[in-house]
C-alpha cells in the first residue's frame, strides 16, 4: 500500500511538471494570459501593453493581465519572458532597447533577442525627433552640418547612454562626418526640462515628448530619425534630408521561443485585429507610435538585420554598457 501511495504521488508530481504547452493548441486559450512588461507602470511601454491587452483579450475570449518587472533598462523583465514556458500564456511588448539596441551594447546580455523569442508581430513604428531651442542657429540638418563645420563645439543631449536618442545622433554623425559631444541625461523628463530651460540647446526626444513642445512653439524640430511622423508631419526625416537611414524604430510583440505555430497565429491575428481598431490607432498615435502590423517572421528578420547594423554603429561610436 505504501509503495502504491508513493508511486501515485510520483506520477502526480511528474504530471504537474509536464510542460503546459502540452495543451492542444487548437483550443488555446483556455485561461487568462499574462503580459509581462519590462516597463514601469504608467510609462509609455506600459500604456501600449495595456491598450493591446484589453483589445486582444476580447478577441481571444480570455483576459490578458499585466505584470510589470522593471530593471536593467528593460532587459530584466525581457529575460523573464525568454525563460517562461512557451505555452502562449506569457507574452510581452518589446521596444528598440530590449530587442534591437540591447544586443548591440550589452556584451553579456542574458538572452538572445532573436533565438530566445517567438516574434508575434510588429505593433508599430516610432520616430526620434532631433530638436533644439528656438534660438538655435540651425533649422534643419543642412544648417546643423554648416554650423558644426565652422569648428565650434556642438553638444547634444539624449536620455542616456545607449538610448535610441544617442544612436540616432551617432548615425547622423557617422553619415555626415560632423562631430557632436554627447551629454547623457538621467531620463527624458530631465532632458526636456533642461532643453526648455536653455541649459542645453540641442537634443533628441521621443516623438510623444517632442510633439506638444514643438506644436506650442517652445522648441523647434530639425529632423525625424525614422519615418516622418504623423504627429509632426512638417518635420522631414533623415532620409528626406539626405542622410541615409533605412531602419525601422519599431515596437513588437513577443513570446518565448518554440511557441506552437497555431498559438502564434492566433496571437498574431488578435494583434492585427487590435491594431485595426480605430480607438487603438488613435491612442497609439498620441503616444507617438504609428500602428503598423508586420507578421512575426518578417519582423524577426528585420530585427536580425537591424541588430547587425546597430552593432556596427555602436562599435564605431564606442558605445558599450557593462
């Protein structure tokens, strides 16, 4: 009797330990889904995740709840997703930093942003805006080049070492041959405040931060790194101003690697449906993100290409976070 009890107990333990992806993908999802976000509650990435979770949950017929795990510039929470069960019940929304720039600047990143994830699809693209104080001598990239070539020191601020803002400035320098000194700030709010106060004259800001300040005339915009933004339609992009730039600054949805294709397809379809919703579109645009669905495999290939390119930019600029 004791042996039978032990055997049944062992079988129960083994059953409990079976991977949850043993569930039939055809009936997925059968219970609520976790969206693990590597951003602080209330921040831009968190708002994007919650917006998509609400709409996708209705499409899938199961609620999607949010867990925030911040730290290490978003790489901590992203690693947690990479090591989660690949059963479709843990997903995330990743930005440029977590899945494209982190592999370029962290020599010991604890995850592979391509191999350790199933890419569900692109959420949208965003731009970084090169901005300046109202009295700054240049009004566009041509003027900035002329100013820099006069030999005077040009400083620019970004919201941190390895930020998308720094990368956009570095690629501008590499493509045009001008020199600018980087002043990293502790966060974008501090950067914007010092720009408004005249403590720094040139900066890179995300489009959501830059848009109201440009529209009310507090600062001026010189160029958009990325696509011309619908939020600032009069601001020409790098490419339009003669600076070669063919990379997408994108947000995408991910799950752990090895996700069953039928489950990935259901999540991808729900994401595409959410991005087609008028209310979701409007709210994403207010956050500075242009909704733009791209299928998962295509987005994964774009990420892989861009990682190689940004690694070269980081190497040439000496950007590395240890």
